[in-house]
């Protein structure tokens, strides 16, 4: 049995280990929760436990309650609240179990802490203002493996999902942390441990990349580095292909990996709504997600009357932040004032009021006019807003309880309004508003109260949705989807284009062969054309040279004729030449000219 015992080096130890009794030392860097800086006393060996022996634990770090059938305890409420302050997108009902110091591998190692909850594995790092945050649902994890960093140091753990692989290093007690992660993973998903042991537990850097993904990618890069194409696919689709050739076409799968799904003309992806750069609201959830549904009923939901069901063209996190304003309550307050509310008390983010529960809530009051000819002109409204479920990757449910003590029979009933937010098609948000009246006493005006409440709820909710759509339009804009955190989010579109991508992969190889053949044909044509031009030029030079030689020969013949006539004339007239040229030399010259001709 493993127990959450730690030493001063921040790592888990066996329950049978013994340590000296030291005082707890806490040291926290900005926005990074640091715990377990303490040693624990173990005076009784596991093998010699007396009857009635109770396991000891540090009440400042853990509570007595254990997670399911494991030996791991939940973290204290203070640690749980601090965790949810760091990860506001996590459902407040998701409890923290423990956290460990480690580093995540990116371009460099980023030191931080990994947090283990009932449903998520989270990481947070804040180094000199450079914040890195990661949340991985256990339902998306496919493998958890031990890893030796640099192939030498056994201090790393890899966590794989369907779309990504994350490496955590610098664990001082890697094996104990690994067992802890796997136990929670199995407890959350209900899977068998054999599903995690289908491959060797240890992995090394030299063995990480060995699939056909890199083989195909490297082949393409060696042919055409300029295109920078990175084709990725499963081994089973390419095992029977003996020859893969690249092309300049980017497939839908490539666009998913690069965050550019939708830029390929063969695939169309609608633009997504994101917050405008100057918006005072923040989207604490993802920009894209598949449609979701609410899987369970809530207390009193069977008595509810639905008054509004509509679609808001924005992501769920953005709609929630505008509507309920955890950090910015401008729209919330404006909506109350539009209903005639005055004297609105200040309220902020949802807080855990009761330290024994993880349900967050907030309260405020205001004065609202009644408009009746008789009786009170206004009433004090006391509102409690409770977070029943908050998960921006799934759905959000907020319960608003309104009491009106100043109206007749006001102490006998409360109006419970429930807001349901889920993901809809095209990355929009589906909103449903319903209500019911909870009676805690009898009233002779019950039917009138119910009638007036239904009328007010219908009109107020309808106007709320209209105003919400206008505010969303002002605070959001359409943008293309490219991001890493975007890379993980774009992976949701992979299922939609998977079948088309298979066809596209085969078309890519065929198209590349056609393109390569066409290129070779163009090269051959160019070479033939070059040879023809060269031969033509040589013929032209030969013709010009032959003509020049012919002209030179004619000139020599003419010179010989003239010289012969001159010699003959001189001989016949006995002309004596006073020259250095002798008659013999003249004869030799004549013979040379004849030889040349």
C-alpha cells in the first residue's frame, strides 16, 4: 500500500519508511502552489501494526477521506481552493488529490508543478512571468509511461493522448509518482491496468521516433525541402506501400497538425468566434469543441418550466464570462438595471463559502420596483448564485435562488432559476433557462404568485438572451483557427475529416507521381531543344567559315594571274628590275600560291 508521505525533497515514500521529525517548511514561488515541504514520523512498522492502529498523515496537507478504494487521500480544502484559483476552467466539484514538483519538456524544460485531481492531470509553470498551463482530462489519456531523460536518468514520465504526447521530467521519486498517476487514471476511467502495459514501461529518446510518420516526412523533405510538407499517418495505412513520393498538396490532416484546417481548398472549416483584442472579458475555455449534452438531472429539475432555449454564437467559456462575469460583472449589472433594479450590492467571483464543500457561490441584493397600485412599491431581492457544474470542456449549470421577503407571502417561497450552457454545432453555445418555485409554506395567493412569476420569467429571460446576443456580437469576432493550444483544439475536427483524409493521402501519392513524370518530360524536351539549337549554330559557323575560305582562294588565284602577267610582260620587253627579289624567288612564290590554291 502506498501512502501520501513526503520528505523534504518533495517526493513520495513508502509507508514503511522512517524519517526524523522536522518542522514544516513552506516555500512558494509566484502563482505556483508548493506543498509537502515536511517530513513525517513513522514509529510503527507496517509489519507490526497493533490492533486499532490508524495510519498517520499530515492534516495540514490531507484529509482523512481517501480516493475510492486506493490508499491516496484528498488534499485539504485550502489546497483545493488554491488549485482552482490557478485552473479556473476546471469544474469546482473536481477535487485535488496531490501535486508534485517537476518540469515539462518544451523547447526547454519549464519548471513547475503537476496537479492530480479526480478528473484531470494539470501542469502550471510561472517563470519570470512566462506562464505555461496545461490540463489533460483522464478520459483522453491513452498511455502513461516511464521515461529516462537523455537515455540515462530515470526521472521522467510521458503522458499520451490521441492528439499529443507530453513529457514530464525532474521527478525526484518518479516510480512512486508514476504509480500514483496510474492509480488515479484507472480509478477515473475504470480501465484495466493491462491497457497501459501493452508496451515496455521504459522508453528512451532513441526509440521515440521510429514509425512511418517520420519515414514519410523525411522522404518528402529530401525531395522538396521548399514545400515543407509533413505527412503524418498511422503505420497500418502505409505498411503495404513500397514507394511514397511527395507532392505540393497539403492534406486536411497536415492542416490539423499546423492549425490551418480549412485553408486547403479541398476542405472547408467555418471560422470560429474569439474575444476581440480590446474586450474586457476573457474566454477561460477552448475556442472549439464538439457538441455536448447534460448527462444528468439536478435537484428539482423535474419541476422546472423552460422559458428560453436558444443558440449564442460564441464559445461556451466566452458566453459564461459575459453572462455571469466572474471577473467583469458589467453585463450582469446592466441586465439588472434594465429590469429597474437599484441599490445593487457589490459582488465578485464565485467563492467556496463552506470549507466542507467544493460548491462555489456568491450573493448580492437589490431593490426592484413592483408596479402595483396597492401594496409596496418595491421589494428587496436577495439572490444566491450557485455553481452546480462548471467545465468549459463539457457543460455549465448555474442555479440562481431569489427570495423576496417584502412581498406578500414572500417568506413562503423562493424562485429557483437554472441556466444550462452546453456546446452546440459550429462551436456555438446552447443556452436553456428554466425555473421552478420552491414553496416552504402555505399561501392563499399561491396561484397568483405562480402566474406572475411565469410572466416575469418569460419576459426577463427573453430580453436577457436578446441583450446577450448583442453583447456577444460586440465582444467577439470571427477568426481563423490556428494556435497549439490550438493544435490540441483543432484535433476535434480530425474525426470529421478522417475518411476524406484517407482518400487525400492516396491522391497525394498518385498526384506526386504524375507531377514527377511531367517534370521529367519537360527536362527531356528542354535537352532536345538545346541540342537542336547547338547543331544549328555549328552549321551556321561552318557555312560562314567555308565562304571565307572560298573568297580567300579566289583572291590568291587573282594574285597569281596578275603576277604571271607581270612576269611575262617583263620578260618579253627585257625589262630589268632593280629589286632585292631575284627571279628564283619569284618562281618559288608562284609555286607556293599554286600549292595553296
